[in-house]
């Protein structure tokens, strides 16, 4: 069970428009996945749904800033906890097939 | 007070004009305001202040700076009180800790004689065989464990915390810290200066007492601190630790201040290190800085006659200082050369004080107090002949930097062979060392080092990357002994006073294979006591380094973890903040004497109490809804607007069923699953227009669903706006056969079946209030859900209650709703489903439209369809059957075959009904379900189809259903 | 004047979302803040730009946006609390990690106070400055109780 | 006073044997290489040697023995899990723990205290009852207790919890215990070394060699080793090792923090855990209150501490046990939890023959130390997953046959 923050934590995340904010104002959205394969094989499905790039390194992640209700995509080094780059949503957007 | 010297000291902390009275072990003593417990007792000649944790040896003041826990006390309302630093108060009732029958006659004092039977790690090697005896030994050891005693009746006194902000936080208000603070302020920075002592000044206040320049400089700094508006001084305050991004919580007398700084100057000074010799823990043996603090801060003489163990210039300065105050210096054993040729040494020698080169202490005599000492050549094994009588041993053989914060900020230390002390070797450019902990010892060195620290810090803070590199002002003489340890065949030469660890214990631990610094610490527990190794870690590393024949740096250091000093849980907790969300109808419910229950952050009505028992009240509420009319507040539901051209596309991708073909003015049940196909949330989707939808979600998952929808907008590049109106709108559900008759009179649109069919959605008005009406209900009766701005909910509730009075309208709560929905076989996400339940497990294949090319979780559901290992089934029990509870197990041939997820006595049907998640095999065989209830008794339940009540759902669409119809048995 | 909390009832709030929102404001003679998370005063209320095409409009009673769809306009019932007085920064320093001393009149800030997501609008004018706090209506009673408790404790501690 | 101490006292400690022999050079070949010198790694080495006679084994530890999560957890041993396979596995571990002090001839201070998991909501009460029923079905002593029984068993506890999230009841688990975590690693290490296993500290694995579809050896910062079998038992460092063999896993690493107070006279004789307050609580044999919580909310490969962890924990414990408010926190630290999607470990064989996995231990690794060692040893010796760990096989994610432990987690709070 993952802990939700106390009222404030120390780590600062600096995002466009909202500026530097304590990490406690954010919800962690997890790693940005590859665009889902519509009809995957069992291995592709397991990779898509379960497998993660677990090793330390640069990870592209979703972060949600609650007070302003905005999602950000950050590239963060999961060993040093430093944010290297703000990724624009367009870079992660992928079209979805519609009926 | 025999040990209080009469002449007033320059920077004294005590107020001699007033006298306090306090009691220690029942005896009354006098003291002055500003005295700490230790200084007051020593002033009265009481030097035995505590007993050690393991051997119960007599202990007194050794650091006078909270770097050890020899002097621990308890009062009626507190324990583990640190005597060195806690002010004594008038009328205080003090007792020692961890002793039985008083300090003098402690019944456990004999443990010291059995020391030889308790070598390092002894408790790993004993008491576990034979096994049946271990509980006896464990109780014996546990009784001895711990220091102070807690009182279960103590109330919690939470102290509010607050946030602080500054450009530069300076840790330590000694000469370097004060200089840094003033310089940073002069350069326009907002500065916070923190010091753990009640007054700023640091070593300037007790080490340079004979030096006129020092005292003058101190006064100038104090005046500038006072005058400069940009400097906030926090005294009696401790920086608990350095946390990511310059976050420094400071424990102050008025609660914790969490400071965000742009830059930090760590000028926390030094921790004096004890020397290791036989009986070095006797009351009366103390470090030179402790004697100087007693003298200059409290006007207390540490002893009458002292022998000094010296390995640095500070030793000789301290000796002169004590001599000038009337302490007779019987001699100085110079176990290190540094300072022996200095000016102080020369003055002492000319004054007749013998200085013995290459000499150290072999043994201290006396038990509850020092009576004498015998010396030994540092090289030779032969003890010096005569014993020198004295009542005090003053030790000045070395220092350790208080660089914990620097280490936590990523800085590192290395051993400096010149200074014989660890100094910072690297540090982040915005967390910089200054002063003695950076090796700057003379006053000039400390001033220059502080100014350099601020120059480089501010350059880094302003982002000037290539500023001139920092120059250092480290001293060029040794300030400690390389090996301040002297062996003795009969041991009792302590390295860690908290944990009662002798030299032989550490060498024995290394010999048994625990020969790296982390294993040595964990096996011997050196540095794991309440003072966290402040007086023990450096000597422990020296002993391990020598045993392993390697250098200090090669041996490494243990990690310096927060907290620098212990901090109370009630200070960490701070003000109690429990955000609680209230429905707009909260006061209405209170007026109806509702029983509330917590649902996440919300308070919801469980049921409205009446004369009978809760279960009877709930049953009445159920019957009212079935027979006439009920009204429930559902304002905690998630309420989300989805507007824009791609609105349908967003919902098509987010829900498992088709949403694009939903006609405007209609609603549809919506199910959301996660990527692995597990049910996450459900609710109602209403289409108000081609490009406008209005969704409801369960109160527990609404925020997560809202975030998910927003994320999909970005992920799929859609042109749509998603607005969370959960708290902005209230909602209530009018359910029961009379609902249409009553609502008709209040709204301005026709409610007949054609104009407003079941599952329809309309925008209308009640009085002048804009409302949305949805023909949906969880409870399976003719029902209308009314959504309106929270400001108007009270008026709508009153209007409905009034209009429905004649129809027997009755408010109902969550408990009744749970029974009503169960009678219709509707699931509750999170109760009938768990972390692995897919729509197929929950018996809802109809909700999964795999024909859709894409929706969240589709690939997983396509893979899982038809392969579910568990299924949700419905069951009923005869009216007289004992009622199972939720999560009682279904047993099949002795194995677990499922569990009851929902069960209740149905007032409508007159017998228990329920849902159960069972193995698919059992689900297929329409066999009886064997449920194991409390006490292991088995009951058999017969399988049923759902809904249990009104299977064809006639009542939900009946224009004016017969309201008086008796519920069928 | 001592630090105090007053309930603000004279302002009605509307949320304007979607394409043409800026034009709709202009048509109604309301200011349009140039940047996101900025606000402009408007007859004792304000117009705050909370998103690329999203505005929160606070104005005296009586303004109903004459807008055809889109942009979309939603009524807001935020609980509005005015925190004013000499020590309002110190009161907020117990509940919010943002350095309130950097709030100058007209500033707009969205953050967390006492564990609750709020928006703050720095009021200028009348002497002891202070800030208008807006939060979700369901959390209004909680936030009011917390602010009252902090003010009462501080009064007791420092007077 | 035990006989052994009498001997030590009279004869002195000079010829006390070393726990771990002096580390020699790395041999060029071992039958089995165990990566990770924590409790699991050392236990596996011990059982390989004792039960299967496989002694040509090297345990490679990048830091010091027991320095990872083994030395950082809150030392709780319990088997009150939700799924039958979880209960069987942890109960077998608990039974091994009960005899371990004798088996390894080291006092682990294994102390059976009883374990209360508090429920603060109807949902939580349901989950506790579910666990109690499944436990008792497997012969494990767990049952529901009501609010007053909790207040009576835990002196000083405030069932009203300061006015919100009151305690409604609890799952009582009689065999719940605590043990000295370091001693478990040292005991296993000594017993393994005594049977010929080599323990190499300060030895970091930098690569795993494979060709022909099987493991051939490992490269380290002290040289290369040839071997037939490699077992990865490195918890928080698992992804770094599985990346070396290109084995995808669902593991993500989250910091798990803990803290300890100054030692006081014993007042808490049971273990208290609360899901919704994220609080794990017991009093060590030294008198310190050892407190832990749930994992941090975002992925991070670090054992850094945060202040808001200790603030949140203090805020909750001061509500639950008001009198502890006066106690002072002395130290806080963190381990690195390797979490899986179904809160159950990943054990046994992998698609790469010769490469075995013992990972996914999240916040429940210490209590599994003995049984994980035993079952992994048998798995390596036989090449087939031991039946107790089959439900935790690597391939379960591809087959969508997740373990049901997650059922409790998402429902329980």
C-alpha cells in the first residue's frame, strides 16, 4: 500500500507556469507507457500491462499537480531523484483507433 | 553551593540575583535561573548523576553539551530528560532513571563486577538453549532494557509547526557562524542563524575567556546580530537534519520551524572526543570544554584539584583558565606533543605546574567520584610509581567535526593527519562548511574561513559558475592525539559511555569477523545509543583502523542519519489536521439526528436513528423506499463535466462499454477498468448534448477517475475539457413509487414516461434553481436523482420533504441503500470486487464491448474473456438461518472455494440474501453453497438469480406503480 | 487591526471554459489576464486565468454571462474566507509552505493550506492587506475551523 | 547465567571463533553463485550446503553482510496473509524461525508477541475477517477481536484515535513475533561458512555471462567466475541484475522508511499495525519503539530519509497512543522495497536456465528469510520450483495468474 504524503514534503519539482512546488502537492502517475498495442500477443500484453523498466536511470513519468489540476510529464533520474527535463504532452500523445 | 565560584563570569547564563529550589532523589537543592540540571547539581557538589545502561556504573558530567547521556533524569510528567541542557525549574521533582533503590544504593550496581561474563555480543551467544528457559531470560533482560519509564496516562501536547524561509541558513552561532550571518546579511541576504545553546557566541563564550580581543570581537558580533533586521536568531534550537532541496527542520522551544533556504552555512563547530583509559567514565572525569562551559556559563567549578590529559593547545589554555578560577592543577600529562611548547604551557610551567611529556593516564581511582590518578608512559608498559590525588580529570585530546548536516547534503569527510581530525573533503556548492569543523582553529582563521564560505555560497546561489575557487584556512598544528587510547589488563576503558563498550569489546568484535565499520557498529552497538556515537564513533574507527592495520579513511565512517538530537513525537506531529468533507445537507441531517459514518474524507449518514435499534431503523428505511418514498443524500458522488468536440471520443476510450452511441437526454451505466482489466470505478454517464456529458463516479474513486480522464485527454491529444464539480454540486436521490407524484409538483417539465423515460436525463428548475434530473437509482425503484449547486441543496431538500410528507417520505442512509441495492443484485466496487476482479469475474460480461477497437484495459479483457477462475454468484438463506458475515468462506470438499462479499437480511423479501465470489467450477454447478460462519458452523445457501427483487425491473418504469402493494413474501 | 477571518458573501463565482472564453469576457467588459495563473481586479472581485482557455470570474451579484455554447460556463460555490490583519503571513506560515511575504496585491496562487487545495487572491487596498482564500465548499467548514484555531492559539501565545 | 557465558567469563574471549572466515581470493569456478549477502542469500547458501550437500557456493555481496534491507526492516515475523498460498508460505517460514536460534546456535531474540492489525473502517473489518478465516482454515491462529479487546491488550491505546478513524476492531495473529534481524543474517552466514560456503563482501557483480540459452558465469569487480547456477537475491537491486540477463520484470523500487525512539522501559509487549494509519509498531529488546510505515509514493533507488515521513508517522501514533507523544525519535533510515503488482514475491526458475530469481519482497521480505532460503535451495538443487513457491513463479504475469494478495491491499484501507 503506497503512502500518501503528509501535508508537505521537501523535494521540489519545478514545472512550467506553476513554478517550484513541494513534491507533496503532486500525485505520482507512474511511468509513461508505450502506446498500447491494440491486439498484443500474451508476451506483448504482459509487457504492456505489467513489466516495468525497474532499473535506476532516466524514467519518463506522469506527475499530477493537485492544486492547479494539471498533469506534467517529467524525465527524472530515479537514482539521484533529479528532474532532467519537462516533456511536453505532445511528445507522449498517441492517436487511438476509434470505432 | 560549595562549587559555585563567587566572581561573576563575563558571558554568564545564570541570574545570580534569584534562587530556585528543586528536589533530587528527595533532597532539596538551590540553584539559579539559567542553571541546567547538571550545572545545578554540580554546583551543590553532587557529581554522581546517573548509572550506565548495561553495567550500572556511576556516571557524571562528561561533555556538558548533550553529546552523551550520562546525566538522564525523570519527573512525574517526562523522562529521559537530558541534564546537561535542560534548564532546572523552581519546584522540579527529579529522579534518576534505570536505577532501583536510588543512585547510591542501586541494586543493579553489582552488574559491573560480572562485566567479564557479558562480553560484546554476549546476548547472541547465550540464553537460547534450552529453548524453554529463553522466555525467562528474555523477561529478565527486557526489565533491564530501556532507560526512563513512560506513564500511560501522559496526555499528548501537540505543538504547532510552521514554515520558515530565508536566503542563507547558518547552523551554529559560534565565531564563524556569527561572522557568516553578519556578512551574508550585509550582502543583502535574509539570514536565519540557529544555535542549540540558549545564547549565541559558541566557543567565544567559554574558550577564550582570558583573551581581550576575543571578548571584544564577540561583543561586536553580538551587537551586529542584534542590530541587523535581516538576521533572525533562533537559540535553544536544533537543526534536526538536512533533507532534499535545502529543507531544514529546526526544533525550537516554540515548536518545529521547517526552513526552506537557498543556501546553508554549516558552522556547527566541534564535538570534543574523550580519551580511552581505565575508569575514564568515573564522575569527575570530563572533557576540557565541559569544564570550561561549567565555569563560564554557570560559574561552577568542575573540581578543586585536577590533573589534565593534554594533546592539543586547547588543553593548556583550559588549564590556565581553571587555575585562574581557583582550581589547583596538580599536573599535565602530555600524551600528545601539540601545544606543549606553547605560550600557555610555558606560563603554567613557570607557575610550578609539572608537565609530563609522552605520558598518559593508566588508571583513575575512586568509584562514585575521582580520588586520584596513576600515569604511564605512552610508549612503555610500566605504570608510573606514585598516584596523584585529585578530584577531577580534565581531558583535551581531540575533536570531531559536527558535520552531520554536510554529510546528509552529500558532503564527504577525510582524515587530516596534520590536525588529527576529520575535515570536509567535498561538499555541494550551496551547502558549505565554515569555522572549526572546516579545520579553522584560530580566531583569524575562523573569521577568514567564514567570509570565504559566504563569498562562495552567494556566488553559487546567484548562479555564477566560474567564481574564484574557495581558499581554506586550516590550522597547521595537531588538535588531537592520533591514538588517545591506553590499554589496561583489567579493561574498564570505555569507548561508548551510552552502550558501556570498552576497548576490548570492539577489538573482540573485529576479531570475531565483524571487521568493517558497519558490521562493527551493528554487532557491538557502538554509536547506536541515544547520543548516536557523537562521543564514540571517531575512537571506534581509530580502534578498528589500528586492528585492521589500515588508515582512517580506508576504514570509512558510518552514515550520519537525522535527527542530530532526538525530537519529541508531539513536536513532529504538530497541529492535528484532518480534512473532513461535509455534504451541503450536513446540518439538515444533524437536525434529523442522523448517525454518521466516515467514508474516506467524507462524513455520510449511516442511518437516521429512531426509537428502536439501528437495524430496525434501517429496515424501516428500506420498507419506506419500497412501499412509498425515500430520500437519500448522495452528494459525496464524484461529479465530472466533459465538454468539447472530442467528449464522446474520450469516453469511448475510457469506459468498457460503447458511449459514442448514447443519445442526448439519456444515461448509461459506465464501468472503468485498469490496464490489467480489474474494475476500478463505476458510475452513470449522462449525455446532455452532442458535445456535453455529465458523469458520476463512486465517492472513493472520484478524484482518481477525474485525474485519469484528464490524462487521457493529453495522451490521446483530444480537444475536450474535463471539469471536476464534485464539491460544487450536491445530489439527492428521490426513490420510491410516490417519487413521480411528489416531484411533478416541483419541477417545470412533464415527468410522464414518454416525456422523461427511464434512464433519461433532463435539465429543469425547482423554484428558480437550475437542476439536473437523472432517471437513475441504485435501489431499483422509480427514482429521480437531482443534481444542483450546493448553495441550493437545503431549499430543494426542504421542498421535497414538505411535498412528500403526505406520501410518507422518509430520509434514508447508506446502510439502507446497501440493502436496497443488494436486493437488486447491484455490486459495490471495492466490496464485491477486489484488487483482481474483472467485469467477467463480477458477472458483467454485458458491460464489456470488445467490438470497440480501443478502450482502457481492452487488450487484457480480450485475453481474459471466458478464462475467469472466479465468478460472483447470488444466494439466499431460509428466514430462520443464522446470518453469515461478509468475508466468511465458502468451503467445497474441505477446500476454500470462495467468500461471501455481501450479505443482509432483506426486509423486503423476509430472508437473508447475498453475493459471493466463488471458483468458476462451483459457480457453474448450481449446487448449494456451504458457508462456514462464526464458530465454524456450516450453513447451506441456495443459489438464486439476481435481481432478487423485481427481476424485470417493472417498478423502475411503472408510471404510477401501486404504492400500497404489500411486499410479496 | 488584529488578524481575523471574515466570510465573503458579496462575490458570485463563475468558471468559464473553452474556445471563445476570452472573447466572452471581453464582450461582458471583463478583463482578460494575459498569462495563466494570473488575475486582474474587477470591481471588488477579480478575473483569474486558471488555464489556457479557463477563467474563474468573481464579481458582485448579478452578472450572468450572456454566452452561447461554447465556451461553457459553470456556477461555482467556493467557500470564500478573507484573512486580514498584521500577522496574516504568520498565520499562513503554520498552514502553507508558500512564502506569503512574496504575495503582493493582485497576485494569484494555487496551493495547499492545512492539507486542502485552495486558491489565494492577494487583496490590495484597505491597510492590512491580507488574502482572499477560496476552497471547495465541502471543505469550507474544516478550513474555517483550522484558521480560527491557529489565530486563537497565536493570540494566546503572543499576547 | 548460561554455561557458555560462564566459560567466556572465566576463560576469556581470546579463542572465540570468527563468525565469518577471513575472505580469500575468488575461485575461478563455483557450482552456485548467490548474488546478495542478505538474509535470503545466506539462508539459501546454508540450506544448499546442509540439505543438498552443495558446498562449492559463493555468496557475493557488494556492501557488507546484512547491509541491505535485512538490516533496515522493522523485524516483524507473521503469517496472517490473505491468500492460501501466501499463508502456507509464510507460516512455513514462521515455523522455521521458531527453531532457528537452536539450528544456528545463535540467540535471534525470537520473541512471540502477538500481532494486531487494526481496522478503522467497515471495509477494513471485512478484509481482516477474510484474512482471519483463510488463516484459521490453514491452521494459523488468527481471529477477529473487537475494539475493547484491542484497548485491553495494548495499554495506553486510544480506540477513538483522537476523534476520527476510530479503531473498530483488529485481526489478532497469535504467532506474530519479532526477531533481531542482523543476527538472522550472521547466524545463517556463520553456519553456511562453517559448511564451506565462501562469503565475499565488497564484491559487486557487473555482468552475467550466458550463451547457448544457459548461464555460464558472472563478472565482478574482483574477477570473473564460471558457474552453472546464479541466484539473484538482491531485493532492491533486482532490476539491475535482471537487466544483465535481459529478463523483463514488473518490479519497481520504492524507498521504505522507518525510525526508532530512545530506549524506555518496556510498555508495549505486542506488535501493532494499522493499514489506514500506515503504521507498524513494536518495542525492541533494547527498549526502543521501532516504527515503520508504507512505501514512499514514487519510484526511487535511494535510502534517503524524508522529514514528512517521520511527521506523518508521529501525527498518527500520537492519535493512536497519545502517551508516546513525549518519546523522542533518535534516528530514521530507509531500505529499498522491490514491489510487484500483486504484492507477492517472484521466485524460482526463469526462462534463462541456470538463472534463478528471489525477488519482489516489497515490505514482507524479512519474515520470509528462512523459507525463501530453503525453497530456493531445493529449487536450484532440483531445477524445479519447490511446490510452496510455484504460485510465485516468474511466468504468472504473462499467464495473468496473479496472486490474490493484492485483493486485500486495495480493499483493506
